[in-house]
C-alpha cells in the first residue's frame, strides 16, 4: 500500500495527484475532512431519543422469527443451536457495525450528513478496486431489490401470522371460516396505521407492542416451565442436513439490517447508536439472549415434535394460550409498521417521491403509494402457505447477502486504498471469510429448503410425488381418477391420454399451410426492431453483441419450444384440441406445486395484460414509424407539416385492413410485405457496404452500463411469443411447426441471421454515431433512401395487421365475444371492437417520443417475462409431478437459471430505459 496511486483511482474525487504516495494523500484527506462531522449536519424533522430508537430496534427485530426458534434448535441440536445462535448474532452485530462505520467514513469524504444502505453500497464500490467500480451504479439497486424482497416477505408473513392466530382463537367460539376473512378484517386498520409518516409518532405504539410481546413471551415461558423440559431424547447435535434450515431461521430472526440505517439516521444523538454500550449492542445483545433462551427451552420441552411456531404447540382450549395468541397477533400488527417503514423509504423516498417533487398533491400521492404497498403485501400474503419454511427461505436468500456479504464488501471497498500492512490484510481475510460464510449459507439454505419442498411427506406445502395416495387438494386435476387411488394406479388413464391427439381434433375454419405460416412468422418477427439492431450492437460491442444475440436468440427459440411442448401435453391431459398462451399458463400452474396453484386463476390474466401491453406498444411504435418515414420523404417535396397529420392519413386504411377476420386472407398481403421488406433491407445493406465498414474506433465490448439497453432491444426484435400460438393453432399441419427442421426453427434462424447481419454491419459502418433507427443515418435527399423509407413504411403498415391479430384474439375472442353469443349483431360488435382498438393505438402513438428507447423498454419489461420467465415456470409446473430423479432436478435448475436471467434483464433493462426516457422528456 505504499505504491503510487495510479490513474484507476482518479475517479474518487479526493485524490490530488496520481503520483502522490498513499500516505501523503491520506494526510491531506484527514486535513481536508477532519472538520466535517456528518452527525452535526443532520436535520431530522422528528428526531428520536436513544430510548425510542432502542424500542424501535427491539420491535423491528422481535417478530414471528422468535416463535420459530425452537424449531430452528431442533434442526441443529441444543448444543450446536445455542452456540450457533450466539455466533450468528455476533456476526450480524459485527456486520451492522461495519455498515455504520463505513457510512460515517463515506459521509465525511462526501461531506453529506447521511446515506441510505443502497447509497452506502454505491459510494463504497465507487471507491473500491477498479473491477468493482464498474458495478457501483448497480449496487444500490441490488441492495434495494433484496431489501424489498425481504421486507415484503416479512410483512406478508406477519399478515398470515395475525390471521392464523386470530382464527385459532375464534374457532373455539364461533363457526369456522377461512383465514382469508380474518386477514381481510385487519386490512383497513393496517392501511390506516401505515399512513403515519414518521418514526417518532410510532414510538408509543411500538412501546405498547413491546409490553404486549414481553407479556406474551411470559405466557409462552409459563407453558414451557409448567410442561417441563428434559434432555432425554433431545439431540445435542442434529443431522448436518438440517443445519441450513437452522441458519436461515436464525438469520431471519436476528438480522435487523433493514431497519438499522433508517433508525440511526433518525436519531437525535446518532453517536450513541454504535458505541460499546450503545443502542445497537444493548438491543442486539438482549435479542440474541431472548431468542436463544426461547429456542432452547422450547426444544427441550417439546423435542422434535415442536411446531414451526411454538404457539401451535400450546393447548388450544386454554384461555392463557388464547390470550397469548391474540396478544402476539396485536404485537405483530404494530411491528408491521416498523418493517413497512423500510419498504416505503425505498419505494417512495428514493424513487416515487422524486417524481412528484413540485406537485402540489405530493402528499396525496404518498398516501396512495402507502396504501398500494399495504394492499400488495396483503395480496401476496395469501400465497404464503408455510411460515417456518418461508422464514428460513427469506433469511437464507436475502439476509445472508444484505446482512453479511454486502457489509463485508462495503468495508473492503471503503478502506481498500486507506489501510495498509497487517490491517489491510486482516480486513481482506476477515471480509472474504464473511462473504464465503454467507454465500455458503445462502446456497445451502435455499437448496435445503427446496429439497424440503419436494420431499414426499416432509412438507405440508406440497403433495406426495409418485406413490402416496392422492389427497383431495389435488382433485382439481382432470386426469386424477379418485382421491383415494394411488398415482401408481393411474396407468389406464395415462394410456387413455396417450391415445388422444390434440392436433387431430382441431377444427380451423381457414387453416394455413406451412409456407403461409412461415410467411406470417417472418413478418411477425421482422418489424421496426431490426432497424434498431445497429444501435443495440453499439450498446454491447461487436464481439459481445454477436455472441449475445445468438445466445438470446437460442434462449428465445428454446422457450417457445417449451411452450409448444407444454401446450401439447396439457391438451392431451385435458382432451382439448388447443390452448391459448393464457390458457396454458392457467392450466400449467393449476398442476404445479401447491403454492403456485393458488396463482393459477390469475396467471391467464397476468399473461393477457403483458401481451396486450406489448402488442399495443408495438402497434403504437409502428404507427409512429410509418408517420415519421412518410414525413421524412414528403418534407423534401412539400411544405413540412406535423407528423400527426401523416399518422391521421393512414388511420382509415389501417382500420379497413384490420377488419380482415382470418389469417389466411392476410397471407397475400404478408407475402407482399415480405418482398418489400427484403428489398428495403437490401437497400440498407447497399448503403452500408458502399459507405464501407471498419473495426477502427469500434468497441469489441462496450460499457457494462449500456448492456441492459442491448438486452431489451434484441429481445424486442427477436421474440415472437405473441404470434407463435395463434399461428400454430391456425395451421393445417401443426406437428410441422416445432420439428427439428420445422417452421419455427427455419423462421427464427432466418430472422436471427438477418438481424445479426444488419446490426453488426450497421454498427461497423456508422460506429457510435448510429441512430436509433438506421434509416435516419441515410442521406435524406437520395431517391434510393426515400424509396427505402416509403417501402419500409408500407411493409410495417402490413405487419401491423399481424401484431394486431394477437390483440384482437385476446380482447374479442377470449373476453368480449362470449358476451355477444347468440345475438344477431355479433359481427357488427366485432368490427366495432376492431375499430376501437385501432383508434386506441392511434391515440397512444402520439405519446411515444423515442422509438429506440421504447423498443428497449417493451422488450425488457414485457418479453423477458412473456418470452422466458413464464415458459420456464409453465414447464416446471406441467412436469412437477411427472418427472423425478435427474430429469426432475435438471428441469428445476435449468428453469430457475432461465428465470433469474430474465428477471435480471427485466429489472436492469426497464430501469435503464425508463431513466433514459425521463432524461429525454426533461
């Protein structure tokens, strides 16, 4: 650490010269920032005292997790469990100290009074080693995502816990009703209490909740001592396979990383928070001791038969036990507000609130946001079927990262250039050990939980897989003969299903041939996205862009094959000829794991909403594209007029051509459009090759910050998920669609080659100056360029009808048409619907200011979900109970990887696109 500082550290802003020794630099830093105290510059509207902060910390940490501690100890043994609880508690507290110390240090360097957790992560990585500095801009969002997942998960668990405990008591006195009704009863009070906007106002409620919690725990301890505990038949060290469940539960119970920074930033005297006998150590010490005692005594009392929540082990008829359950339900109700504070701090203060800064109704929007977030946790709560496993899951997944790994990484980056000698190496070794420990817990914990979810008879979440009697909760499956017959005995029904061929039972009024379907597929895939491919390659670099385009194309094609395969399998099971995309999603989730079956009724509408958003978005972009290209040519010959007039000129023809009611009649138009498109692309390639292309000044790998824009644009361009099923369902020989050399592979291979060729050569020709649509780089006065623009406008006009077919299939065929069944003017209403939808896309088109950014936005937002995530989830659900062994685990791991990849692209691509769109607007 005595070497000269090189240029890679110049970005930090407080390095005076790249050749000054680190020691000299540190001396100047200390001199320049020694007078600035972040604590003295904090201006808090309603600062909290040490006592109030301690109360909030206790309540923020004492949740449902403590009631799962006896179960956690049973998963580890009373010796390992006791030692492990104190060890994990020490590690969690130590990592919180790291975070607070780094916040103070970074605030001094930046001369700002405070930072949020995401802000700390972003600033720290920006000062770390050069490879990590590239990730700095994403670090804050990474932390926010995992904090939100954890906080929402915690709030959902709280709502379920409250409902279950109220139900357990009420069932002793009134007629039994579903737990959802009790959850609904607390919804309005939950919304109102979460309208409180500052922590100080919450302090009395939090104090009251603490007293209730202490009293409830006293009742639990009373039952533990009166029941009596023993060491007989109690394991000192449990099976190593269950240790990850212990790790996740204890981490969920003890870790309060989500509320730490907000609590410390709201204090009147923040220096008292992290001192030796400060709020943090006193609070966490009390919590660890309480959790260890409850867990140990609970396990010694009830042994391995202890329930996931110890309240479930108490006598149901005892009044004291009922008081305990109701009291804890009330305490969790109040604790919800503290956990919720972090979620609203992220969503409103850091994101949404900035959008309404100068709006006079900002307060109204804030209350609206608070209400929506509560409603979101309420809706999600009904899909949490097993509290103990989900507690362990959230602990292992979220808190191992944001509670241990990220603080260790933050300290390493913060002091990477400021420590030397043994202190530097001690810091690196310590933090690498912490990161390795957290990642080991994350992988082992989440993996063990998934194993518990899939083991027969070991989890009440899921049904037995193969040989256990089918219970009545799986009777909804149309191919299960009786709830008392074993799955092994279903061979006769399996054989009956195998005899049914969905393709042979399809009755299509105007079936299309393979050639006609290929034409439709090419036209449905070749839209405005291809003209944005050179810009996409500029966002990735020509080497990375080439490889990644092939990879994304392969993934998209593979996911379409998954969808087709699952449609065929589900149609055989249901003995129906075909299914729509929403129908496949609904039927598949209806046969998946129990927690996914609850989402089945909503999955079809979820798919429809995203399909409609995507298809309407495409149609809007098409209208703007047509208008802009016609305007670009017309302006060379007539007085320039607004583009809206040209869009208005094509409105009536657009309505008329979209009155065509079947795909077969569109085939000639589609063929003509293909010829025009090929000719237009030929002209584009002519300009590219006559201009000449070079590798000089062209980046093989672009900045990582622009990769999300590349991802969204390529996905928008290549993904044809919206037209695939309608095309396959309308075929004369649908079995030819998905074959090795079938329509799908042939069509998408041509599309991929065309897109990649145009994108690569376009970037090599125009470099970083390439426009969002490559037509904008062509000479405006050239006759050939003008012919190109008019031709592409005509081709996109025809392509509009293919994209529009999906929108009308959803709105009319699936929703509106059944309401007009049997009425004499049904066709009239269909034409009215078609006209209204065209008018709607026309009206929306005028609000699309930047084609390339909206292309990326629609690709990242809609197609990452529709094209990758949902097909992977559909295959997993479809074959959840029909595959086992290697085939089962390979399917789960593969599809989990696809879902993670798509969600990463969704979050990053949507954020970057929206950010750039906002910049464009401003």
